[in-house]
C-alpha cells in the first residue's frame, strides 16, 4: 500500500471522527436547550392566555428543537455519508440561534471554523 493512500485514509478517518464529534456536540447542545426550554414552559405562570406571545414563542422554539433533534438522530442512526454530515452542520451554523446566549453564538462560530478546516 502506498503511503499516499494510507495518509489519505488516515485523513479521511480523522475528518470523519471530527465530523462525528461536531454532530454529537450539536446534539448535546440541542438537548440541553430542550431541557431548559421544557423547564421554562413547565414553570410558566398560569393561567396562560391563548394570545400570550412569549409562551407561544417558547412552544415554537420547542417544536424547532424537536425537529432538529429528530433530524440529527435520523442522520446519526443511518451511518451518514461525509457530505450529509457536512450539510447538516452547515445548516445548523447558518440557522437562527435558539437563544441570545453568547455561548451558543460561540459554538456556532467555532463549528463554522472547524467545518472549514475539515472541508479542505
């Protein structure tokens, strides 16, 4: 086996591991947000009028988180190709943040930089 093909396989394995790690980091982040959001909804003061914009926004966020978590679980469960994983991470980075938390903006920024390095 030539050293070029072995180095290429090593690079590919390293890229795959990095992408899997990034995907897992997104999943952990989203699950943490989902738990925090569920607690906020549970503790929301009652009675809740139907026109409560803040409460309705919380429910919309919860639905978006559930969709993203379902997508990430489906992706992880089917042994995704490199391109599919990269596309999911790109979409996550490009999507609107769920919170105003600087940690979430930092996560998205770091993932974008790491994705550029892997994509080369």
